[in-house]
């Protein structure tokens, strides 16, 4: 079983109407004093309306769920002391009339100088899953092998239909909006680990990156840990949703490592097809049609999800997660994606109803 860790980004909002509130410094100062939270589990993000959490290295999904539940509850309690709440939403459903303050950090200030209009509007939150793979070449092979499945993950994890008071008519607006950065979107199909290092170094030498942290591909090799870091998913509404995607992503990486060790040929998907598949997945979510990683053509989304299930089966068996993922997936299918739920809640209760449901999702018990 490969280890895993999860990073989540949250939005700080007024619980009455969902207005983003720039109170990250106050919330994190209070969180630092909370006995439920440990150092480095809660951190600043780019904007002062956001905070980030990180689990320690976990060996199983129960550990991921346990840590996320504790950290979400601790951060939410800290936020409540300042009149706000943390909500796990991929894009801010409602905006502010004034520019959002950028966190006082050298990297964040530099990013703002590079692209002020982009940073000012970057109220977007993702879920990053690190899967430990010790061997560098196996890590690279896994990255290339998970690449064709990233659009399907984006469709399933879509949780950002609204932005600044409007329905974007996308299921994952975060994906489309965030992919405006210089080095973003699907990762290239690297030949080997040396090719990865060489091309990343060339980006730095060309002056288009301030540091490796500005590599925003949907999956990459972590610069700090021996992990494959999958960044494709929107942050998830509930801990159960997050546990599901942590399990799916680990199984995807495990399947890739197994195929790498078996010497199976790596998939060859053209960059332009993968970018188009990503855009369509972000627009429709798991409804309508998706591009099949198996056939390379658009087909009914239900059929593509069946392909994903079949592809993941060996990885889930290897990690012992088959039964738990089946249970979580069935629950998610009943509830719909985060985007589906947000639209349903807004239709039923308007702005205040959506805000109330988002707040309640943060610490919803795990089934």
C-alpha cells in the first residue's frame, strides 16, 4: 500500500449569506492556540479569504478521514470566534465589492505583481492528494499513466458551479479559471524522470517560473516529497467526499505503478485532445458525454465512469479499499457532485440556503 496525504483549501465566509471575509490571519492565530490542531496542519493561502489544511502522511483512508474531520472542526471553531466559517467550495459563489487582500508573503506578493487581475480573482480552492512512490522512475511513469484519467476525475469532483454571484454554466469553474496560469492544465507526457527535471529546469531558465511552486499542472511530481501529487480535484464538500477521492486517486496511482512494473506500454494521448477533454469535463461534470481514455472519443459519461471503475479495480484490491470506495461512491451518486448539490440548494433556498448548506457540509459526519 502506498502512503497518502491530503491538502485542502477552504474559503472563509459570513455564515449568513456566504460573503467571503478576509480574516485568515485572525482565524489562523486562533487556530494556533487550539489543542485539536497541530503545527503546520493549518496554513495561509494566497488570499486572506482562504486557509489551507494538510494531513500528515497516512497509510489508510480511515486515517485521512480522521485527520480531515479533526482539522475541519478545529478550523471551523477558530473561524466561528471571528464571525465566519470555513467552507469547502471550489470557487467563491459570491464575491466582494473590493479587491481581496493578498497574504503578506514574498511568493504571494510576487505572484500578485506578475498577474494582479488574475490573483485578485483567484478565490478558488482545490484538493491535492499526494501518493508516495519511492522510486523516481516509477513516480514519473505513474504521472504519465494517470494523465489520461485526470479529466474524468475533474468531472467527478466538480464543486464550483457558481462564481461571484453567477452560475458559470460549468460544473468546475475552478478548473477553467485556474488554467489561465502560465504552467497549468494537463501535464506533458514526459519520457522519463530526467526529461521531467530537464523541462522543469528549462521553464525556470526561461524566466516564466519564479519557483517550482508555480507549476500548476493537474498532476506533478512533488518538489518536496517522493510523491505523485494529483491536483485536479476541486476541494470536496464533505469529509466523506474527500475520502472517496483520496481513495480513487491512490488506486489510480497504484494501478499505474503496477502497470509500470509489468512493463506495459504507456498511454499516448495528444496534448490537444487532453486539454479539450479537460474543458468538456469541467463544463458538464459526470453528465452528458466525456472523452474516454480507453477509446479516445466522446461517449456517454456513464460508460466512461464504468471504464474508470474497471481501470481502478486492481489498485483498489491492492490497497484493500474496494468495499469502502464502493460504499462512498454509492453515497456520492445518491447525493450528486458538489456542483449538483450547490445548484439544488440554491434553487431551494437562494443565496442564504446555499450558504447554510455549505457551512453544514464542512463538519458533516462521515457515513
